[in-house]
C-alpha cells in the first residue's frame, strides 16, 4: 500500500465531504429518526457502495482514457449538475 496515496485520498475525500448534502442528509435523518447508530451504519454502507463503484469506474476508464480526460470530464459533469440545480431542473 502506498501511504502517500492513502493520506492524499483521505485528506481529499475528508475535505470534499465536509458540509456537503450527504452530511445534511445524515443530520436530518438522525434528527428525524432519533436513531444515530442506524443512520451511521446505513450511511457508511451507502458510502462504501458509492465509493466502490467510483473506484471501479475510475480503474476501468483509466485503461482506455488519459487521466486528464477523466478529470476534465468529471469537472464538466460537476459544473453541469451545478447549473441544473441552480436552474431548478434537477
């Protein structure tokens, strides 16, 4: 295992996930259900699945596309989703 890659990905994900809608969903569900352990475990399972899918896709795409194309494609999709949310289309 590459420790530098581990800590770089940990820091990137940790900082990217702070105060995003995933956090707000967890906060809201815990407040509504009063079952923090169930929300915690469900959140972890959901995030594990989403992360596994994104890592698998990244690995498969890296076999056929340059990393720059993947990065720019992801940025474009991110911006597009933001615009759609601002326009209240999504």
